[in-house]
C-alpha cells in the first residue's frame, strides 16, 4: 500500500526581514512596549498608552536648522549641540529638544 502523500506544509506567514525593511522598532517611552514604525517617521504614537515617542535619528545623517541670527538654512550632523553659521558666524544651539511638544504649523 503506497504511503499517502503528506500535504504541503502551510507556508509561514511572510514577514519583512530585519535588513532592508521599511519598518523599524523602538520601545514606547510610556509603557515600554515594542512599537513598529515606518522608517522616516519622526515620532510614533503608541496604540496601547497613546504616548508619543520620538524616534531617535539614525546615525550618519544630517539635519537642518535655521540660523538663529540670519535665518540661513544650515546643515549639521545629528548629535551636534550647536552649529556655526558660515554666513554670519552665529552659533545656533541645536541640542536635543526637551520633552515639550511642539506642533508644527505650516
Ligand atoms: Zn505605550
Ligand atoms: Zn547666520
């Protein structure tokens, strides 16, 4: 008697690999749950406790800030605490913003 063919195993649920994914993870600052967020997002709203967690900027990236004196758009490396304007030599502080929430208008 022939051995009955075993059914094909159900394929595992596809998941995005850790590398090359468009999503990243961080720990909620409120409830410490692991949150998934799309790469590029600057903040994540927790679905559990509704706390908004700021996404840490990736390394080796530059950010922009307007000169505090002449409003010139300056580029600086993430992590820098201040940027010196090449136009007016004014030093603009770009330290990590405190927990105060700012709402962008426009
Ligand atoms: Zn949470
Ligand atoms: Zn300037």
